[in-house]
C-alpha cells in the first residue's frame, strides 16, 4: 500500500500514513478538528541508493503486482457484499 503525507491546516502537524488509494484522511488527530488535513503531494516511491542491484523496472513491476492484488481483494469484498458484474 502507498504512503501518504498529510498536513493539518490549523496546527501544521505533519503525519505519514499507509492506506489504500481509495481512502483519504480529513480529520486531524492532534488538534481534533474535522476537515483540516490536506494531502501533501509526494513521489509514489523512491529508489534507494543502498539497493543498486534492483532496477527501476523491478520496482514498477512490484508496484503493479501490489495494485493488482489490492484490486482482487476489492473485487472479492464487493462480491461478498452482493455486487454483480
């Protein structure tokens, strides 16, 4: 799952959260205000200098596979909820 960075418009607290692409946080847990969190634009992934053996194409392939697995889970959840294709 992707990491997202959020910043509160009021208290300016920054937090990093891992969640599904469909989810979005809006309420700040620090100052307890609703609708004050804003997602900060960021890169989807960073190539680490430590792992020079791994090629960028492998990272893309890994990301695509993770997204495919997440889609399969969502399809199963919808099927259980009674959704028909």
